[in-house]
């Protein structure tokens, strides 16, 4: 009888233990998902920028003391909760599989971050190592696979926050680092408040207060002595949403021609000032204007009506059957001149990686384009003004814009075709990237979108003027032509490289601690520790 009672007691104890373990895992999983949702909510169009460091803080608390394997699991949950709501625009017109696949791949980076962050948890200067690891994983995402996908960087959530000014000193990696270090420091403060020790997290409290204050103090001022130019951004709009540009491309071109000729009429009667240059969006002429006489005549007429060069977004066909996504400087007298061929193409959209394999695996492959990338520094001369062209997707990549500004660009243009993504968040996310680039390089940024949102952004990252969505509209503005280089432009990728070095050092210290039995807290790397 005693044996039976003892056995029953043991079984009950095991049940309670399993129940507590399941409850703990469920609670941590819910918190990991909440962290991802907080990160997502920090991005436009909600622009609740202050939620991004909170999301990092919650995630750090979730993985604190967990094994590396468990931290990877919680990180992947958080990554899915972050990227799934951030990227649905990817599948607007091509279906859910590309969106789900991209979100699943991007979530791996958050999982890797959590695994490494769990390893450095408890080290001195923990927040520093964690911020460096996050910045390093963002750099990894920006490069692989298929040339990288930088969407979702913490820096791109800070266009309306005080940390934006740090972009002028350390670029997008520096802003992301600041957000992550504040989040990790917040987690340290919460942990110390819950379980006070003799070493209260004074440094963490200081980090939370000082970093935003420093960013505010370092806000760059405009140059009152900079040259000025009058610019016009034409948004011709599209007849309908979707991908069927083969059937509506003539209408899109006609819309931009008509809107530009109307601008010419307004200039003639004096209702708007005469611009020095005009910017059209990406894909404004999906009819090759170098091969189609009607398109050539229409663009010639538009350029003559305003009397200044137009940067025309066009698709050009090549003799081998490939295409280029090109911006052409179209002079009212000389016609087509300098051009920028888009250098960073969208995988599975503008081109198909491993085409023969992908075609055999999926019917979706037939929808991908056959574009080839361009080369050069991305700078064209428009009316004597050296101008950077970051076509749509290119604005997300640090190195492309930096190279153009280093080559002498005084303006940055972002021609884009957001009609492809309907009324989704994509256009606002891209606008935030353009605002960060303005501060990062101390340059005016002109966003020209086929259907919106087009915008004029000053070098301090403020939106001076913007269009609505799916309207025909022209923005005319007097803008600064800055020539001063920021520290971010001069340093280029060095801040990101520094973060990678710090991340490696932190992981090395964690590895050494793991091998030393005399040290304190050491998260297990064996995976034996419970989730």
C-alpha cells in the first residue's frame, strides 16, 4: 500500500512539474511573440518608434538564462511575429507563398540574434554585446541570401524619433545599434528592479537616458549658405492596381506626359515657378522609348513643354531578350542622354535566381522578370546638378547610396513604382528609408512614385511636401543642394564592421566563460536546459 501511495505521489509531482514547465514555455513563447509585434508596431505607417526598443527589451528578458537552442526557438517565434505582419505587401498580387517564405527566411536572423544574445547574457557590458549582435545580424540579412533584404532594420523605424539624427554620424547601423542598446539596457533595468542586487544597473539607466539625449544634441543643422534649386516631382498615377502593366503601360506613360505638359502650362501662366529639373517615377515608361517612336515623341513633347531635363523611369529592352530598369536624363533639345541602370534588382521579381531550377519547381517562376543589373556609381547629371538615383529597392541598401554621394551627388532621387503593392504599408516603409538617407548623407531626397507616396524630404529628414495615394499630382519645391559630407558618408560601412567585431568579441568572451567552471551564469549550449 505504501509503495502504491508513494508511486501516486511521485506521478502527481511529475504532472505538476510538467504542468509548470508547459506554463513557463507557453508564457515565454507568448512574450516572444509580443516582442515581435512590438517591433512591427514601431514601423510606418504606425510610426510608434518608441516600441522598437521595448520589443528588443522584451526579447532579451525572454531569452535571459535560456539555453542557446531554446533562445533560437523563441527568437524564431519572435521573428515570425515581426516579419509576417511587416511584409504582406510582398504577396499582394502574387499570392501568399512568396510572402510566407520571405518572412520565414528573415525570421532566422532574429533566431540567430537570440541564440548569440543568450550566450552573452550575464557578461559585463551585456547591453553593448547584445546591440552589436543585433546590428551584425541586420548586416547579414542585408547581404544574404540573393543579395540581401534589409527591410525591417530598426533604423528604418526611427524616422519620427530622436535617434534619427545619429544617422548623420554612424548611418543606419548606428541608429539600429542605438535602438538595440536602449532595449537591452531597459531589460537590465527591469531585471534589476525585479531582483535587486548590490550592483544596481546604474549604467543601464544611464544608457536609456543618455543615448536619446545625445542623439537630440547632435541633430545636424541646415546650411543656410547652400545653393538652391527648384525641382518638380511628377506623379502621373496608374489607371488601376495590380501587375498587369502590359495592358496599361501606355496609359501610365500618357498620364505622366499629360501631367508634365500641364506643369508646363502652369509655368507659362506663372502659377508655379519654373523648375530646374523634373523627376518621373520608376516604370513611368514601360514602353521602351529608345525603340518606340510614339513613346519618344511623347516624352520629347513633355520635356519641351517644361523646357528642362526630365529624369524618365523606363524599361529598356536588350538584343539578347533581357531588360534593364533604367532612369534616363531626357533633355528638351538633345533628347535621351545619361542613364542609370538599376544595380540592385529584386530577386524573384525583376530576376529569378537559379532560373532553371526554380522554373522546374514552381509555376510562380514564370512571373519573374528577366532584368539584368547595371553598374557605375548611380550618379547622373541633370541640368548641371550631380544627382544620385536610388531606384525603388536600392534605397534600402547603405552602400549604393553612400557610393553615389561620395561620387559627388548633391541630390538623391528615389524613383519608385509602388503601384505594384497597392495600398499596403510598403510605400510608407520606403518613405521612412528615404528620410533616413536624407539625414545620413545631408542631402535633399526626392521620392517620385507612379501612384504615391511621392515626397520632397529636406536634409534633416523632414517631409516638406508629399502626395496622396493613387492621385495624379505634381510637387514643386525649392530645395537645398548640399555639398558637405557627413561622418556617415565618410565612414561608410565602418560602423557596421565595428559592430561585427564587437559581436565576435562578445561571443568569444561567452565561449571562454562557458569553458571556465569558476565563472557564474553560463547558459547551456547543449540544449539540455528546458525551454
